[in-house]
């Protein structure tokens, strides 16, 4: 039986295919692609996509991208107020709707 090395395995850094997979894993216009379609678009196997999803660095990149998307789509109350004060009418309308003050 061959002994396993005590050296940690060298995992290559994320490349453009990883980031493409992250983008495709997110909903696109309300439509989600299957894992098989995502793997096909990234030119990898479905199993390889699964292995990527288990990587900590992939998960961190996915979480970071998701947070950025959410923050852009749903700004914090303070940011929304600043946007409204700066003249953003849509931000003001969102605040009024949330406060149930819009007639």
C-alpha cells in the first residue's frame, strides 16, 4: 500500500471557468439552468462542477458574488435614504412604499 503524502494537495486557483459557473449558478432573469447545462457551458463534467461546489474558495467566491448582487438589488435603508436625498425618485418611492405612505 502506497503511503499518502503529508503535503496538502495543491489546488489551482479559480479561473474564468469557475467564475462563469458561479454566474450561471445564479438565477438568470428568473430562470435557473440545470447543473448539466452549466457544466456543458463551462466545458466540464457535471461531476467536476459538483467538486468545484465543494471547494471553500469556490463557495467564498459564490457568496461574495451573491452578496454583491443582493446589495445592488436591495440597498440598505441608509443607502436608500441617501439615494432618495440625492434625488433618486425610485429610491424615494421605495421608501414611501415600505412605510405604506404612498397613496
